C-alpha cells in the first residue's frame, strides 16, 4: 500500500467513525436537549396556574350567583338524595337495600372526600343494572369498590347474592 491509499482509508474510516458517533451519541443528546427545552417551556406555562385558579374561582362565584337567582333546588343532604335514588332504582329491579352505613369523611389537600357504604341484595343482573345507573349518574359520585358475596340460606335452601358498594363524593373546601 502506498501513502495515498492509506490516506484515503484513513479519511473514509474517519467519516465512518464520525457517522457512528453521531448516530449513537450526538443525535440522542440533541433529542434529550429538545425534550428538556419542551419540559422547561411546559413548566413556564404552568407558572400561570395560580392566575387560572383565581379566574376559575371568580367564575364559580359568578355561576353560583346566577344559579341563586333561578330557584334551583340544591339539596342540603347528599346522603338522603343517594338513599332516595337507590330506593327508586332497587324497587325497579326488585332489590333490597340491606345496609346503609354512616359516611366516612376525609379532608386532604383542600378537598373533602366522603365515602358512602351500602349493601344490596337480589339478582346479579338487577345489582349490575342498579350499579350501572348509579355509576352513570355523575351527581351521585364515583363507585370505588364492589364486593359480591354469595351466601347460602339453609332454612330455605337457596343462595342469596349480596353486593357491598363503596361510593366516593369529592367536594372542594
């Protein structure tokens, strides 16, 4: 090999090594830098959140004032409303409300979370239908836990299905 071929191989080898370095290291660094800049921009946009919260609180006050002008019935006892809804649903699907416990209240991070626990007895399809109606009604809250129990009644030699439900309702302070 003469010196000219060695120089050509050296230049070609240099460009191959340069391409490999770019594809494995430099391009990843550039992508991470772009991602860093995007995250920094999102954080800067989130710094405007207190202003947005203040605007939303003001808007809520305005809407409450408008609703107070119209004679909107806002129930004082959510527990009574929930019990009325459950009673009407369970009558339609031939279920029995076997237990309705006192609500459990938790205050955390500016929100009050109230958990309601109740039990229904009846057919599986009826229980599912009632739970579907309750879950699709956003005014009642969210179902957080279900527990189906099948118990044997030895006096009548039949099986009974019970479902224990825990619902949560969140409210801002």
